[in-house]
C-alpha cells in the first residue's frame, strides 16, 4: 500500500519519456516519488532509474 497521492504519481509518470509502457511509467513514477528501490528485470528501467535493482 502506498499513501502517495495518485495524481502526483500520474503527473510524474507523464514526465518519464524513456519508457513507453504506461504501467511501467506509473510503477517507476511511484518508486521515484518515494525514492524507493524498484525490483525489476526490465533493462530499460534498470538503465534509467537509479534505484532499480535486479540481482
């Protein structure tokens, strides 16, 4: 669960132009607003979001 305002997440996702998938944008925007680690195998996210991890 996240207490972040959904409008903030959507607005942030609209600024992410390095990934096309809207759901990936929302997930990444949510992580970015909270400075959270995002666990993903997606190479585009791994290469562009500083806190993306996959080990």
